[in-house]
C-alpha cells in the first residue's frame, strides 16, 4: 500500500469512526489538562523531558489531580525512536499512583506534501502500588501533522486503547485535533481538543478534554558530539 493511500484511508476512517462513536453516548464531563514541558538534549541520540500536568474536571471547576511525566528518549535512526516514560500521579485523598510506558515510534515527512506522519506503539503498565489497582494497555497512535506554515502546526490523531489483564478488548478511542504555535526554536504553545469514547462498558461515556500547555526546549546538548578526524 502506498503512503498516500494509507493517509487517505486513515483520514476517512478517522471521520467515520468519530461520527459513529458519537451515537448513543452519555457526555460525562468536560475536563482541562494544563502542562509545562521542558526538553533537554543530552547528545545527538538521547534527550530527556519533564512535564508537570494539572487536571480539572466537573466542567473545569474542580482540581482533579496532578502528575509528573519523566521521559528518556533515544533516536534509533531512519525516523525511529524509543522512549521510557514514567508518570507519577498525585490525587487528593488518595495515595500516589504510578505508570510506566514503553514506546516505539516512527516519523516520516510526506514527499511533495507539507505533511508529517507519526506512529507510535505504547505498552502502558499501571503499577498496582499504594492500594491502587490500575489496568495495562496496548495503545497505538497515528498522528498527521500539517507543516506548511513555519509557526502554526495543526494536526489530527487517533489513539485506540486495547485493555489487557485478561481478555483483550477495545476499551476506548481517543481522538485529537491540535494546534501548536512555534514562537521560536525553543518555545511553543499548544491547544488540543480530545474527545474520548469508551466501549464495552455498562454505560459508554464520552469525555471532552481540552489540553493547553507550553513547551520549552534547551537545544544545546549537554554532551558534545565527538568529532571524527
């Protein structure tokens, strides 16, 4: 299958799945995630991110929880990368929760079109610690970004979650329409709308999430690359 045909099929399936997913849904909540992300370049292959996140629910009137993401990323060459991410949750009146994510991703620019196609497979491991019981998932995200404008970067994405811990089934699908404003080589701002549809539940809810945040990159590597003479 050609890359262009894959993109066309992806966009069509995204629209069809989103339209079908809205049928017979109960809107549960409108939430907002706010993040600040700092990215540090270690060398030509390794980078490290830290991202505190605050979440508000009940139609963005109540602080729901906070978390901190730590990401260690390794470029594998030819558009591939691997990441190890840890997320520590802090919820009022509840002991901290812990997730570990193992990612493998691929990113490719589309020839003759101002598009970038990204794909990522994630093993989502919810650690059962501090009296918390969290499920495990396989998550697969496909993201299509429009890169024609140097400052404004719109994108669309879809991410199904396959629940594990027993019989595997589709538990939810998260869609995303995003806009990123690149102020300069270091600083960017993002707004993302994420409707999330749940499946195979007694009541299949629909969550509307707005994600807003700021990202800052330290572009100078900590470890200088070796010069081969």
